[in-house]
C-alpha cells in the first residue's frame, strides 16, 4: 500500500471473516481503485469476483465503522473479544512498517478506547459470546457445576482445544484425550495435564466421563448410537453431554434420543449464540451510543488538523523574520558577550511567540466551526502567509 | 376471630402466588424477596390458625376435608421454606406457592361444619400420625413439582429450544437433587406415619389393620415410593416423573 502515491497513511486488518484496508487520502476515488487492484493482486483474484462483497466507508462513516469493528459490534458474534486482539496486531504491524501516521495513530488509539468503554459500560461481552462459552453455559444447565467432572476430548482442532480450555477454567478437573495418532494425543494431553488414550478405548471411557468434545476430521461417525447405548446402563444414568464441533459430524444424531444423553453440534451452538444476541439488543443500543459519542469527539479532533498547516506556516514566518532581523543587526550584536547575545536572541523569540500565541489559540478554538475557513483566510491574509509559502493550501 | 387468621393466611398465600408468578415472568429479584416474605407472613398466620384450632379441638385439625386441605397446604409451604434455606432455588416458589394457594382455595370453598369432636379422635397418636403423613406427602409434592420442572427443562435441552423457559428453570442436576432429597426425607415420614396410623387404629378401633380401601391405598402408595426410592438408589436414576397421591 505504501507504493500507492495518493494514499497518505494505511494499514491492513484481517480477521476471520473480513479483510479491511484503512487509509487516508486526498483523492478518494483514485485511492480506492488502486487499493482494490492491490488487494486483487495480493489475493490473486480478479476484481469482479469479490466486488460484490466489497464495502467502502468514507469520513465520518469510516471512523464509525472502525469503532464498531473494534468494539465487536460488527462481528458475526457480537461482543466476541478476539477482534480487538486482531486489530491491535494489525496496528502493531503498521507501526513497525511505519505506514501509520498522525491520523491513523489517533484513530486506532481512540478505537481501543471505544472498545474498552463498550466492554466496561455495557454487558455486551458478558453473555455467551463464543461457541465454547455457549457450550460451557449448556454444560452448567445440565450439571449445575463442572467441578470434578471429567471431559473426553476426541480429535484435536483449534476450536475443540478452546472449548476444552473453557471447560477447564470452569472447574473441570480431569481431561482424557483420544486421537487417531497416539503421539498427537500425548501432545494435547500434556497441554491440559490430561491422560492420553487410544481410539479403541473411547467405548470404555464413555463409562467414566461426563462431557465429550469431538472434533475429528473422520468422514464417518466416531460416536454411534450403539456405542453410547451400551455404556448407559453401566453409567447408572448419569447425564452425558456431547459437544460435536466436527464437520462432518462425529456423533450420530440418533444419540440425542437416548435418555440422559444430550448432543449439541456446532450448528446447535450457533443457534444458542443467536438467541443470546437477540437478548442483548438493548446492550447493543447502548454500545452504539458510545460509538456515536466517540465518533463526534474524533471528528472534532480531525477538524483541528485543518488548522495545523496555517499554524505551521505562521510559526515558520515568524521564525524567518527573527532570523532575518538578527542577521541585520549582527554587526551590533557581535560586540556583546555570549551570555548577552543569548539573552537578546531569547528575548526576540519570546516576544514573537507571545504575539502569535493568541491568534493560534483562537484558530484552534474555531476548529470545529463552519466559519473556520474564513478565519483561516483572514489569518493568511493578515500575516501574508501565502506569499512566503508557495505550497500552503488555498 | 379464628376465621380471620384463616382468611389472612389465604389472602397472603394468594398474594404471594401472584408475586411468584410475576417473579417468574419478570425475573426481578426484589419481586421474589417480597413474595417470599408475604408467603412467610401467610405461613405465620396459617400456623397461628392451626395452633388455635388444635387448642380448641384438642386434636389435630384435620378431621374433615376442609381442614385437611388447609393443613396440607401448610405442610407444603413449611417444607418449601425449609428447602429454600437449603437450596436457595428461587424459581421453586413459583411452583409451590400456586399449589398451596390452590389447595387453600378449595379448602375455603368448603363450608365450615362445627360439631363436637368424638373422644376417639382426641389422641396423641392421631396427631403424630397426621403430622408425619402430611409432612411426608408435602415432601412428595415438592418431589413431584421438581420432577415436572426437570421434565420441562430436559425437554428444552433435548429439543434445543433454549428460550425464556430454559433461562428461568435451574439446572437438571439441581432439580434432580431436590427430587432425590424430597423422596429420601419423605419416605421415612410416610413410614412413620403408617406405623403411628396403625398403632392409632389399634388404640381406637381395636385392630392394627382392617383392609379398608384407605389403608390399602396407603400401603400401595408406600410400596410405590419404596420401590421408586430403591430404584433411584440402585440405578442412580435421574427420575422422570413421580405421581402425587392421596395418603390420608
């Protein structure tokens, strides 16, 4: 993105379901085109193919969008905490590459601030936010407390490990890990202080455990109706909870019809999350209000940026006057001692700065007013800034 | 004067029922707290009423259907209040209070019939018999309510319908242990009630056992609960339904 001329500052954000390019530019249309062609080049995909899933926001809408993304209001699962980490990661990359500047720096810091406010001032993140959290909630509705419960983890995907970790933090004490390759089972078991078992031992383990998390890539059912039915009698009808994260399914659906056995697959868990989302609409409204507030604040700051070039040229003008005048009087000043010389230079500078200080404060104060441009023009004319600085914007 | 206490008990118990219904819908904790203390007030009135009746009749006030229903309602509330201390399960009140109030309404609809108490009823054995049997049955009533809640909740989880009902009902494990404790405490009370009942029968009628329908049904009920409890202990069965019976 650095190579695109019309883009000032920029960063890439990629999460599980989106890729975003954040950039500042003076020529919006041109920059947009170049960024899209850059994306198509990076992804090795013709533009027409992804143009239907493209979205662009400008100015105020863009700021709002960034804030909403950071506070997870725009996520598939509203309130999920992972997104903020991903944004921080993207920003860290941008600072390393030095592609972010004044505006993006400020924008990202404000975004983190908004996310924090949303998290602490609303309850949006507290309810079931992720699949594993939903699974834990369900387990609690069945077992009341998970202390002393035993979990069997079959197969090892990232999701399954996350679910297992969630269960552990909620009191599960014993973990058994089964995998087709025993070495892998040993590795994963070490992570959880669990014990590895072979695939053939699953039937025997079903007598012992309370919760089973499955996520193998096996095309057929790993847990069959028959297998579970056999274990039920010996289990003395203690409830058995299957969490099936695998696609395709590992647990035969008919298992759910057995008494005291509950099977939830990934789609069921998604259903649970959606339900929670509906209940948290109220909190979402509150969160949106926080975002709005912060967007207004950011815009106000962004407006002050318009004043900056004028202030800079004002300072430069004064600085050049000081230099010119000092040079003129250099012959008279040469006779003074170094300390007297220094005092004279300090005096001239502080007089000049005092003179322009009030106009600068005044301009900054007008930054978010519609009449700002008029004040800027007057300032430029009064101080004759545009004649000295050829590149000042008109 | 005595009827004032009965009416106050009825009034408070109805009010508490209303409160508990509001609580289960609105899920506001203060509603529960109000309802709970109103129920306690109703219970206190009810206790005063029963004590007064006991004092004036000279025996347990359960000699006709009206008094028996009232006494049963009192027993259920009594057991509920004890359970509330142990389990702190707020939603149970929303099931118990309506049952107690329902019994009280039927009781209040039956007219007062005051007659002289036969001397045969004035026996401590009768009082102990009635007390234990009623407490036992009140515990079974709670077991029954917990079993119903369990079935509803289990149905929600099985069908994956995790809506407002699912939110309001407690976990399966909690409901199961309430059911279990109700049974395990209820059974000794019922047993004791049966024994004292037959002792009373010997004292009053000259025979321990007469094979009259009431006695036979009591025995069947007792065997039924015994079998249920045995099955639960043996198989660790998560109980799926307990029927309510008439044990007096």
